[in-house]
C-alpha cells in the first residue's frame, strides 16, 4: 500500500490535497478539517490515531521540500494543536521542533507561516512551550531581523505571547535565560539589542524572578547597548539600569558589588557622556552601599574620577558626580580606622601623580602604565595635591618620596596660585619630620627651585616673589634664608649673579 493510501486512511484525500494546494484559502479549509478530525479523536481518547495525524502533518508536509506543502503543514499542525487543547503537552515534542525549522526557511512565506503556527501552538501549549524556550528565543532573535516586514511582525507577535507565558509561569529557568542573553548581548544589530533589553526589562519587573543576582553577567553588555545610536534603545536601556539600581538599593546585602565595579570603571571613561555619567552614578552608589569592601579599587576609581573634574563648565552633571565620588572615597579611606594602614597605596599614588604632571607616566604595582594628558585642569591638579596631602597626614611612612617629590616640584612653577600654594604646603609637610631623609628632601627642594629660577627667567620675574613668600609662610623663614645662603649662594658670574641678587632681595623682604 502506498504512503498516500496509508495517509488517506487517517486523513481524507480532500484534506491532503487541500494542504498541498497553492491557494491559501484551500489550505485553510483543509486545516479546519484537520482540527475537526483531531477534536473528534480527542473526544474518543484515541491518542494513537491523533499521533498518526500529527506524524503525517509533520513528515509529509512541514518537513516537505514543497513550499506549498510546508505552508499547509504549518497551518495543519497549528489546527491540530488547537484541537488538542489541554492534551497538547503529550505532543509538544513532536510538533514544536519541526515548526522551529521553518524559521530558517529560504521562503519568507514559509517563515511567516512558521511564526503564525508557533503562535497558535503556544496559545494552547502555554507553559509546556518553555521546554523549548531556548530554541524559540533563538529563533525569534533571528526573525525580528528578517528583511520581510510580515515575518518581522509575526515574530514580534510571537515574542509578546512567549513573554506572557513566561511571566505567568513559576518554572522559568533564569540561568538559561541569562546564558542566552549573554551569548547575544554584544551584537551590533539594533533589533536584537532592543529584543534583549525588552526581555531583561520584563523579567526584572516580575516579582518571582530574581534577576539582579545575575547582573554581573549582563552589566557590561547593557552599558555597551547604552551607547546605541537610537534614542529609543538608549532610553529603554537606561530605564533597565535605573530599575536594577533601585533593586540593588533594596537588596544590597545580596549584591555582588566587586563583580561589577570593574565593569563600571571601564565605562566611566566612555566618550559617550550619558554612558559615563550613569557609570559614575553607579560607582558612587556602590561606594555608599558597600564602600568598605571596595577600597581596593581606589586607584581605578580615582583614574575614572579625576579626568571628570575638568568638566566643571561643559558637563556639570558629570563634574558634580565625580566630586561627590572622590569625596566619598576619601572619607572611606581616612575616616575608617586602620583602612589606609592596611592598604598598599602605591597604585593610588601612581594614578594621582599621573593627573598632576602633564605628559608624564607612572606605573602601578602590576606594571600598568598611567599616562597623563598633555593638559590637566586646575581643578584636577588641586584635587590631586589635596589627596596626596591627606594621605601623607594619615600614613606618612607609606609615602614614596622618591616618586612624589620630582612630580610635585614641577607643579611649583604652575601659573595658578592655588596649585603653587598646595604644592609648597605638601612639599613642606614632607620635609618637616627632622629626619635625615627630610633634611635631604628639603635641600633637594631648594636646589630644584633655584634651578627652575636659573633656567626660566620669566618664572624668576613673575613668580619668584610669590613662591618665596608662600614658602616662608609654611616653613620657618629663618630656615629658608639660612639654607638658601649657606648652601646655594656661591660666587658666580653673569646672569647667575643677577639671579642671586634678586632672590636675596626677596628673602630680605620676608
């Protein structure tokens, strides 16, 4: 007996012909007949015969090489699913995989009918469809990028239904979902980005689904998407991040802050102002919630915050957030007993010095090089000098004088008075412990200062008086005068004699 003869025993010849027809209306009529037949078999509890019907629809139609047969089969299995009703769970493993294959068919009409078929199956199957969530999620993520508008619209409709099913289910696999998103989150496709963010947004709003603990796996990708060119996608992503931060505020005891701080530090240096600001806001909030456990990231935080202090005029939100962040960090380091004593501040000093001396570079303990820009704002320089002075006042024995002195001495000739005053205050403080090292440091300081005056006549003309006045205000004037004369004023000729005479005048005026 031929296959057609066998098939006609289960399904009438008219139905088989109708499902193969080129005309949609005829395929639709045949599908309605399939629904009637299956419904009747279900009423008789003839599951064996139902399975035969589904096998024919799948193997002879859905998996056929004939486009019309495929389309007829997709309508037919959906009709069978509707007829099965609550019993569809018995056959979902036979129905869903073949329909999924239609999602990648070369014929756009087959792909469209695949979406429609899966939608109708899912309407009946509900929670049983979650057995194939991975495959459906993957399939829809491709169909929403389809060049055919009808297919794309069909995929979006199916996506909304699957979201409804997930939100009403209590067996959703969050770990699987995070893995699926993680695999796709670095895509450059706007449609996929929006698709992923919409899913994250949905699940983060479901009370029974705890997504915030998985945030370390998603945070970097979300910040990448935050830089998308489309306003709608940026707005969606920003809202998702805002929602997560609110959730962290409520559940901070279970949040893995350390797993996310490095991500935030990276994006806080973004060239996109919106991304940079949001990253800084998160860093500040993390310090407020769990700062005591984040002090080991102080160097990275400073490296992110210090450049933002130059934005006082152009990007006030970024500037203000940066100010609050560096103030909070300093408070954590200096107001908690023992914090600085237990820390290695080498990396912090490297970062600070790289932001006070233009066109310089300093390496941290891991060999990472921090290169300073060619221009550094006055606000940044002042902040750095204040930080170094504060560190010196709390842990003077940890200060690396050989590294700090040459850098700070260069700032003594800065054109801004505030920078000069802070530089001299810091250098003076580092020379006032009366140890042999401090005396040598002070001697080196004066020698370097004289060298600057000797090599820069404009500095001598314009700033010598101010620098010496400031120095005498923070170091005993008699000591300054004595050291200058006893150690450095040697008989010389030419301009050197003129320089000595002018400095002597400034000194005698003190």
